[in-house]
């Protein structure tokens, strides 16, 4: 029963709104196998369990922006006349306490695993970015030495070269004798 909902399906339903990863009420309702109306009903009955850092309602502007990011059909839009609730990871976890079905518990376990994987991917990405930055700095330092050496070589080549040998300062007469001054 642990594969009740695939990781890919859950990950596809996580959105970034207000700089936070959230899931919308209608997506959660579908995953839990309940109507969105019933899910919202349970949340409103237990609203004290859902502070703003657990759940918030999208503004009309946020809803408009969210819609514009996706090519939604008219059927999808019809179901979104009222701005949905957006649940953070903690809000999704809290839903399992107000939705008491076995399916809700199992789906929540899957959702928590996906959120954990996403968090780990972000951490791994930060670590990779840090290592890349360090490598770039080392490479930049080494190339700086190469560029400085090339600059010195170019400057040496651009200086006028001294002629080798000697020059005669006295003029010779047409007969081969030296003129005296």
C-alpha cells in the first residue's frame, strides 16, 4: 500500500507559491479520494490547526498568475472560480489528523517522502553549487597566472627592439677617404 500514489504524480502537484512549496486543496482532495468541498469543510471545522505557515488561501492575483503558468482547459478553470487553499508541508501533515481515512494516512506518508526527497535534492544542489564555486575559483586563479604571463610576453614583443651591431657615424667621401670635421 506504500505505492498508493506515485512519487511522480505527487511531485507534479507541488507548486512554488509565495516562495514556498505547496499543494493545492483540489490536488490533495483527488489524491485522498474525497471531494474538494469536503476537504475544505474539514479544514474550516479545524481552522485552529492550520495557521498561515501551514495553509493559506490564494489571492485572486496569485490564482491568475498560477493559471497563466499552465495551459489549463476550460474544465480545469471552471473548478477554480474560488481561490484554492494552498497547504505547506506542515499543512499537508496536519490534514492527516482531520481526514481520518486510511487512504489519507497512506497518501500523506507518500507526500512526506516526496517533500523529504525534494529537500534533500535542494541540499545536494547547494553542496554541488558550492563545490563548483570552489573549483571555479581555483581555475580562475590558475588562468589569471596564465593571462598575466601572456600579457608580459605580449608587452615584451611590443617593445622596440635594439638593433644588433654598430653604426658608423662618420661619412666617407666619394673616394673612400674619411672626412674630417
